[in-house]
């Protein structure tokens, strides 16, 4: 079917070329059509043109309650060619300065409004001198604003970070700011306890890094920051076991306390630069005898743990004891 149509079209053009009389008729037909089209375009027509609207200089102490008007419709009279050219090549918009808007109280809110009839000069400048403005719809743009409340809320870092084997966080993950200032309607702010970040996902991390993480700002809320900087410090470590004798603290006079066992095995993780600490007596392991209170076991405690050293486990972490009165 398509092949047959193509053959017919091909035959038509071949006929147009070979038949001089037909070619002359076809040429005059195209010329007549062109003159008709130009005549139509040169005549005056009425039509509706849609022009986008943008706003700037938002008031710092107010927040928009309703959605803003995105465009206006302008009924115009102009030549057809001007209308065609405008629709094809013009992408201008009406810019409205909210600092210059009229205002009046509206219940608990404030109404900012523009009378577009008084802004016809701005619209006329966009359209050009060849257009006559017949009507503008809406004739008034009304915007409802509420007083903008604010409060500080903590930032919650949402992350999923896995480290390469034999690496650890050499310090806690820190953020450039722990709190953020948010703005909005008071009843909306009352429902917000924190602002979360988008999820930070890093796998097999083996070098310290500094990342910018966007904040997840709820709809209808404004924030004085769009992201937070996260500082992640990692380092390689070594793991080793040491045997330590457990000391006894806060034992009452005239008493003696025997522990079973008296030594424990401490599994330590130490950063490579602090590995020499393992050769020193830097760690104190003890039980607190003031917490006997008829307990069967005493918890093993520690102190004087320097930076760059982490206790992975203590075995055993509870000791049996025998209390003897001298």
C-alpha cells in the first residue's frame, strides 16, 4: 500500500517536470497560495497569548501559603505575522517584584496583590508595539502569605558506611553544623524534631574524606542551608592480645578479696602509629569492690585508654570472687 502511494507521488512529480503546461499551473498555484497566506497574515486578528509570571524579592518574614500564579492570559489584537513571530520566538516573562506589591491584612495572614491593569506597560513592553492589549486575565494576582516562624532543629546524619578490612573510624564522624535553622508556619514547625540528610552510602572506605551531603527539607519548609559537610576520618589498625592482672579498688579495711581468675585477656585495636603503646603499661584494669552488694560476679573495668586505642573485648569480662575478713 505504501509502496503504491510512493509510486503515485513519484509519477506526479515526474509528470510535473515533463508536462510543461502542468508545471506552469502548479507554479502559479504555489504563488497564489503564498500570496493568500501573506494576505491572511497581514490582516488583524484577535487571539489569547499566554505569558509566564515570575516573582522575586520574597519578604524575609513571610512565607507563601497558597501556590503562586504561574502565568497570565492576555487577549490581544495584532497582525497575523506578529502573532506567529511572537509565539515562535518570544520567551519573555512578567517579573513581579514582591517588595512593590500592595498589601493588606487577611485574617491571620497578609495578602500581597498586583493590579495587572497598572502593569500593562510592562506587558506591552514584552509584546511589542504591534500588539493592542484588549484584556488581561486575571486582572489581579493575589498572593496569601503567613508570618514565617523559625526554630533550630538538630541534623540527623543518615549514612551507611562500610570500611575496608583492617580499617576503622579514627574519630567520630563530625558535621560542619549539628543544627539548622528552619522557617515555616508555626503549626508545621511544631511537627518537625530534626532534619535528616539524604543517605550517605560509601563502601570499602580506606581513606579519610570530606563530603557535602544534601538535607532532606520537608515541603513547605525553608532552611538557611541546603546541605551539610561531613568529615570522616579513618585509619588502618592492628589487633593484639595482652594479658593483664586485675587490680582491686575500694575494698573495705580488714577485708581481703580473691578474684577468679586474677588475670584477663584484653583484645586491643591500635592504630599503626600508636603500635608502640603496646610495649608500655598504659592500661589499668580493675574491679570495684564497693559494688559487691551480694553479687556473684564483679564487672571488669578499665581506664587510661589513650586516643588511637580501642578495646575490642575483655575475656572474661566478669570475675568470680571470694571475700575474706582478716
